[in-house]
C-alpha cells in the first residue's frame, strides 16, 4: 500500500479547479453584460429627439407669434396638450420680453420637459 499511484487524484483536483474557474468567469461575464445592458437602456430612455422636436416647435412659435398674441396662446396650449397626448410628457415654456444681449435683442425662453423618467430644464436666449 505504500507504493500507491496518486497521479489520478491530481487530475481530478485540477479538473475541479478548472471547472470552478470557468464558473467564476461565466458569472463575471454575465454580470458585466447586465451592467452594459442597463447602461444602454438608460441612454436609450433619454428622449433627445423629443426634446429637439419640442425646441423646434417652440422656436417656430416664437418666430410666428412673438410673446403676446391671442392666436399664439391657442397654439401654446396645443403644443402642451399634444406633448402630453403623444409623448406622455408634461411640457411648459415661457417666453420673456426681448433683452439686449451683446448688441442683439434676444428673448429668454425657459423650457421644461418631464416624461416621468427624464426631467429637462433649459433657459435659452432666442
């Protein structure tokens, strides 16, 4: 019994260690895929195009009607209601009186956008 061959035990032990290492690596790769997926979902959930479309419509509204016009108020309400109906976004915007900024008369425009996930506030001079 003193001369037993123990080479088979080392083979089994190395196989077990290799299996544990592969399991550990698979677990790490699985977690990194989940983190990458949630990061990508966060980027996709940001409504960049919706905000760009909203800005475009607001600037068109300013070009056509300025700050005070009764027809403009109806269009202002339409922009707010359409954003809520189509995009499920609460939208608000105000247009201030023209101010002299670097020799140009520009209006301060405050835009608020909230769709339940993303809240976006901006003040731009147009």
